[in-house]
C-alpha cells in the first residue's frame, strides 16, 4: 500500500457534466484542480457511459433495424447495434478524459473519495491511499438506480447500466416502473424486437401529462408493441429452471404473473452520498440522501458545493451543466450571479418515437390554478402543413399549447411529434423572452420542418 498527498485549490468528486465543466474551466483559469472519479469506465459520467448517449444511440440503431418482431436476425442486429453504441461511448469517454488530462493545472485521480475533515478527502484506489486537501470542494457524485426489495434475488434483474451491457436481446423484457426512463427503454426495446411489458405502480398512466396527450402516448406505445399495466403492485420474482423469471404482481387485488427473460428495474434513482462520509465535513442531506443546497448551490458548508443529480434537482445533464454555471458565477464573484431562483423555464424530452417534449405548464395545471386559458392542439396526422412527419415516416402524435387568454403568452407546450426535441428549445427561448402565441403562429419557418407546425397548430385555438 502506498499513501500520498495532494494540495489543490479545488477538488471535484465525480466526473459528471457539472463537475467536469467546472474542473476544465477552473483549470484553464490556472487554479490547481483535482478531479476524482471512482471508475475508469465512468470518465464523462452517467450521461456518456450509461445514460443519455447510449440510450439515444441505441434508439437510433433501433430505427435503422429492419423487420418487426423477435427473430434470429433481430438478435444478430442487436449485437451489431450494441457494438456501435459501445464504440461511440468508448470514444466519448476517452475524449472526456483527455479534455481534463491535457490541462496542466488539472490532475485526474481514479479512486473513490470520502471526507475525513472539512477540507480533506481520502481517495481509495485498490490498496493505495491518496489524501487531498482543497480550499473548495465540489460534489458531483450523481445518482444510481434503486432496485426495490421485491426484485432482489433474481439473476435476471437489470439496471439501465447492466441492460446497456447486455450481449443478447431479451425476447421478453419486463420493465418495472412506468416513469420516463421506463417508457424510453420500453419504446427502444420494442423497436429492437423484444416483447415489452411495463408494470407501472401508478393507477394513472403518465399522470403528469394532460389526459389527451397521455392517451396519444399510450396509443403510440401500444401500436409499437408495448403493453402497459397500470396499478401493478409487484410482490416478488422467482427464477425458473429454464432461466426465465416469473414476476408476481397484483392489480386492484387480483393476483397475476408475468414471465420474462430480463427485468429492468426503472423504479427511481437515489443520490450517491452514502459512501462520502459527509458527517466528517458537516454536510447536511435530506432524508433521501440528496445534499441540501442554497440558491448558489453551496451545501451547509460554504466552501463545499453540490452540482447535478446529487443535489436533488431535476435529473438532466443540461441541469447539471446549468448548476456548473451557477457555481462558476459564485466562485468568480459575478456581479449578477445566476442562481437556482432565476433559472426559469427549462424544457424536457422523453425520447420516444416520436419524442415527447414539454415546457411550462399543462392545461390541467393551468385550469387548476384558475387561469383563463385558450388551448391550441392538433393531431400530427391531421396537420396538412407539416409534411416533415410523413417524409420521415413518423406521422403519429400531437402538438398542444396552453395560452393565456388575456396576454396571449404561451404558458406551456407539449409536443409529441417528430423533431420536437429541437422545436421545444426554440419555444422555450420564445417563452422566456415573452414572444406571444400570435407572433409564433405568424413566424416564417423553413419548409419542410417540424417548426412550421406552429403556423398551423397555433391557428387552431379554442377557448
Ligand atoms: C438511462 C438514462 C437515460 C438518461 N437520458 C437522459 C437524456 O436523454 N437527457 C438528459 O438530459 N438526461 C438524461 N439522463 C439523466 C442524466 O444522465 C443525469 O441527470 C446526468 O448524467 C447527471 O450527471 P451528474 O452531473 O449529476 O453526475 P454523473 O454523470 O452521474 O456523474 C457522477 C460521477 O460520480 C462518480 N462517483 C460517485 N461517487 C463517487 C465517489 N465517492 N468518489 C469518486 N467518484 C464518485 C460516479 O462514478 C460518476 O461517474 C438519463 C439518465 C439515465 C440513467
């Protein structure tokens, strides 16, 4: 065992989006930075290695796959698809490592960190120990999937990370959890040829969506071969001699069983704080393990910041990046620092086919708040002036806008349509800058594009 020591201006724990961005920028400014990442397979963090990038790359592969149901050829295609995904993630991982490693002021350490004092960390790398002393410490340790106890003990239960390492396409895939991650995986694997069943504990499918949008999403998933069981309470799972698993569950008290070859636990994620010995530094957490932060993302210790999923904010890569901007402003003494309070509107996308993108509030929320709203909505199949959907062969879905009847401001939009993952960013910017629904309706947009759908949908308003 060897023990060594490093002094730094800034120590970053975790190679996620926010942490690596801060490490690179502070290093370029000449501050001595130590980046500590527990796994060489995770340089670049969750997004690049086991999250956004591999899932969207696999979705792209699924779109290119010929044929429908599970076949030997389909299985072979899966092997080819996974190979392409891993080549991409491997290249991005190497690029991310090099981005920091080539900076003179930044030292990348591969090992698991925990606090030993207010400013001190110990990093374990096999038998070796490194102590790090830093004036400023940034926590960017992310979150991990939670596998519920009902699913424990089965060899077929996988997380997002292990499913993305699978070398064979599961013939029957059960997904426990009908949240956004569960539905994304359902849509991808159904397109790859698996028989997919989603067991969702919630009684109401996609409860945060307006019912008309949720119905449209459910219809599209069903047409793609996904079965969604709402109100499903999983009791346990047993592996049989043939290698398959039987999941016991109930719906409204009625006992049921589902046989599956693989089971994805998509039942939520928990902040990675338990191994950090936060007590040694006096850093407070909430009950679920998220680090408590103020509007500048300082923890209960002002020199320790927390960015990304670990602080309990919305779990998206671009939110982790925005967290990095907030911390950079605070560390740099910006005159008008960005804070959590002035973050404002942000868009989200669930990468189904077509993608489901949202910003602002739903009709149900608006009416619940007593707002006087006008609704503009249309099914994509009925939109004559948006041929883009038919050109790319994705004519499903709908576009819906919630508009303030008095001010003509767009309060919310839900675009379940081709290219919505791009259009939603334009809309968010427009909403942030007070562009009215009428101005958006009369915009000059390229043709054929999904954006020109705004011309038509916003013209179809009802009170
Ligand atoms: C399947 C899936 C799909 C997703 N798709 C999208 C998407 O399309 N778009 C989107 O915006 N978001 C998506 N997300 C969410 C997104 O990936 C996360 O919100 C984002 O990656 C969070 O990054 P982070 O900065 O919090 O840290 P992370 O990227 O999670 O990095 C944390 C790092 O800390 C390391 N670490 C933890 N503990 C220690 C320790 N004690 N010592 C040293 N290192 C440690 C970990 O190994 C890890 O590399 C997806 C997530 C999943 C799981």
